[in-house]
C-alpha cells in the first residue's frame, strides 16, 4: 500500500504561481513513477505531468508544457508540481498518483494504482 496526501492548492489570480506537494507513506517510494492528474467539473480526469522513479524522465501534457515542472525528492518521499503562469483553464482538483511499480513515467491514467484525495486549484481571471 502507498498512501498519498496532496497539499498546496488554493486560489490564485491568472498569471500567478502555486506549488503542489504530495507526501507518500508506505512502500518504497523510489520504486514508483509518480504522476499528477487534474479533473475539472463535468470533465474527465486528465494527465498533467509524470516523473520516473529516479526522476530522470519527465513527461508533460501539451497544455502545461513550459509552465509546470514536476520534481521528486526520494529521500523525503515527496513529489511536487510547480505551476507558473496559471490560467483560468487550469482550475481543477489536482491528484497525485503512484504507478503500479514499473517506475516508468506514463501519461496513461490506467498505469497508476494509488491515488491521493486531491487538492483544489482555482485560478481567477
């Protein structure tokens, strides 16, 4: 079992920044690829960013590329998402997820098995 707890969400004006964090407890964190997904009201959950188990590989959705940065600290069992130049369309509940143990960064929601409870990010225009 891996328990994931997100933090850092909030309300910010367009153009602003937020940093989300996800703390992991349970099995060896460094074995898992980690991802961030988001879900806006009335929409399906969508991929945002992912990072491999070592942190050597990162992948991003086209909509956030150049604005968001995913990183991890395996010593502290945390993964973060730095979000800059936020837009109103970034408004959603953001979820942290751990994969099934392959360690490979993936855009595929089905590759992830453990999920946090989510944190709300709201961007005003």
